C-alpha cells in the first residue's frame, strides 16, 4: 500500500506514526506551577540526545494551539523530572494521561506519592525506579500545530540501588514499559544479546 501523507489528516498521520515508531519509552514527567500545583503526565516521544552533558528530549504536542500544562510549567519554572514507568506503575501512569484541568493535581487526585527534587523545585515520583532531575536546556518548534521538542539537562540521577551494577542498568529489574499505538503498551519480553 502506498500512502501520500498530503492526502491524510493530521490525526490519520499521527495514528500511522505511533503505530510504526514502536516501541517508544515513556517519560512520566512531573512539573510544578507557580501556585505549587504538581502536574504528572506521560509522554512517549522521548529519547536522549547527548551524554555529555546528559540531555533528554521530549516531544510535546499542543492541544487546540495551546501548550499542555507540562510544557507551560517547564517553560515557566525551567525544570522538570523524568520518571521512568515500570510495569508496576503502568496503570497509574496511564491514568495521569487523562485531560485534567490545570488547577488539578494528578498526584493528589490519584494518590501518587511524591518526593522533593534535590536540585530543582519539581518533585519526583517516589515509586519510579529511575528519576532524572532536569533543567530546561532548549526547545525547537516543529510542524503546523506547534509541537515542541523540549530538551532538558539531567542534573541529578536517582536510581534504585538494585538496578545498577558496574555502572550499568539491569533492564530486567527495571521492567520498563513502552508505548505502542493508541492506549496499548508493551513490556520487554524476550531480550536478545548479540555480541
């Protein structure tokens, strides 16, 4: 099948891309606004772009031309935490993707335990096996809908002791969840080692 992207709506193109570019890791982002309201939201357009300094990138789309709460908080406070979603946290992380109003705290509504950031004002999700405190580095706007690639510099890693050995992460113990198309997810499944 050949498909001309020009013949598709933005939504149809989105559906194709999220079904093709799989699996995608999930950045469960915690931010705080100027009133002290904590926002939690998962994003699967997420990767790292540099190791020196450690830079992480998250793509955040706009809704009806407006920035989502997460992006607004990042630009206002200049910081955020990327928490990794493990299998045991999937249900709660998925629940935070619902469209809550800006004055609502997903953490409070869903009973998500938080911990303070050590170097930034945004809190960490206590149950997450890996939390990365980030300060805003840069952003680039893409496309006609104003989607933004937001880059943050990791200023502090918090990693469960049982996950790390010899400076490496044990992915089986991490048990990360990846996003597929729509509200579907995947676990690691079979791990292949190819020396």
